[in-house]
C-alpha cells in the first residue's frame, strides 16, 4: 500500500528545521551572517529598498557671539538602493517505482529524508557559490547578486583602488557616488603572501575601520587559508570566547573568525583578479530573506498523468549592501 501524501508532507515538515540548520552551519557565508546579524527578514513587497545617505544634508553654523542667524538650508540626501527579489525552487520527487522497490513505510520515509536533504544541500551550495563567486550557477546569476565585482557589473566588491570602482550596486553607481564612499576597500598580497599577506590585511582592516567597519568574518580561499595558517604557526592566535565555548578551534583575525570556502573566486582568465579573502562587516552587507519563503517546504502532491509525488523547497531573498566602505577584498594571496 502506498504511503499517503499527508504522511509524506508531515515527514518533510518535521525534518525541515534540521535541514535548514545544516544549511546554515555548513556554509561559511550563511553561517556567519546568521551569527553576526547579517540575515534580515522582510514580509513582502515587489522590490527591496534600502535607504542610503550619500551626502551631507545640513549646514553647520558657527556661533561666536550667540546672536548669529542659524542656517536652515537642508537638502534631502536620502536615496534608496533598490533590489529585485531572487526566487528559486528545487523539487523533491518520489515515484511509485521507488515505493515498490523499498518495502515498508520506514524505508519510503528514509528515501524522502535523503532526497530532501540532498535537494536542500544542492540549494545551499548554489546560493553559497553565487554569493561568493557569481555567474557560476546556471539560472541563479540573473537573480541572486554576488560579492564578486569582477564576475558581474553589479557585484559589490571590486578589484579597484578605493574611489575607482565603477560597478552599479542597488541601482546606484559607485563611480557617480565615489565621493560619498560608495566604494569598497581593496588590497593586494602581490602573489607573495608570506611577505605581503599580513601587512596587506592590516592595511585593509585599518581602511575598513576608518569608515566605521568592524570585521565580522574573513572568508578565504583554500590556498589563502593555508598561507595564513602557515604564516601564523609561530604566533599566538586569539578567538572569541563564544567560539571556544562551542568547542571548535578556529583561526582568527583581529577577533573575527577566519573561515575557508572552496567557492572563493579565482576569476579565471584575469590573473590579477584572484580573490583570496573577503573581509566582511555584516552591518553593511545583508542577506534579505522573505519571512514566508525561508526555504519553505510545500505539501507533497501527486503529479497528474504520472506515478510521481512531488514537493518543493522555495527560497526568496536577495543580497544587499548598506555600506560598502566597511567591506574589503584581499587579492593575489593564493601564492605564498
């Protein structure tokens, strides 16, 4: 006897929270964004709007005697960065053949659980890869934005000296508003991390701090992470007490966790654009998620004209920038 759609749906709902936790825990960007306040929820709307202040709005009046006229000249300097939502869905399918070849309700539930986690894992990897590398996941590049400002003209972080960026983020040109600091920080290890990596990272962090940034996480390429670890082998490392309490030993940079991700972009074809590390301040970079479509699992239904039953996982969100001058990218650090 075929297991009912209601039972299959209940099974999906019961394992959904566990699977979402796995998604966040095993993806560097999502993991640290959730921990550091980099994920925000919105209830809806056709667009995502983030208000930015890109100029000084009032005049300061000096009062040497106290009787001077106060200038009331005020300019509206608020300008919204506007983003489209990115929608994506992935199906989970079980056929009557699956049910016939796996006798018993427990066997079918186990298959469903395995396929659900497989689909969630695929969606996790796709979102992670698109955010870090951009233009590398078919079907997502046109919707979900990326940190990689080399792969996309709407990417947030460019391999350009501060003030020289030309990408358009949230509909706002970095070139037009360069004087308003709508630019990211950038430094280079010049393909010699052992000699230049730590110094360049120090400069990058200092530049971010000068614009109010506080690094929440450093996400590095595999080669860059190995070079950083090699450089620090004889030095003391410090991590936040909360990380130690979690029982996980990690490298740190100025109190921020240093993590590694295989999807850090090499930007193949342009050697000088090799991205070794993102220095991220989640006060200025957010993943906005629709509150009703945060990896929403649908009911299991029968597909007319087939022997299949299907459900889907739906995600609606977008990467947005509120402050770029407090974000940084280290390039050319994969060679020691």
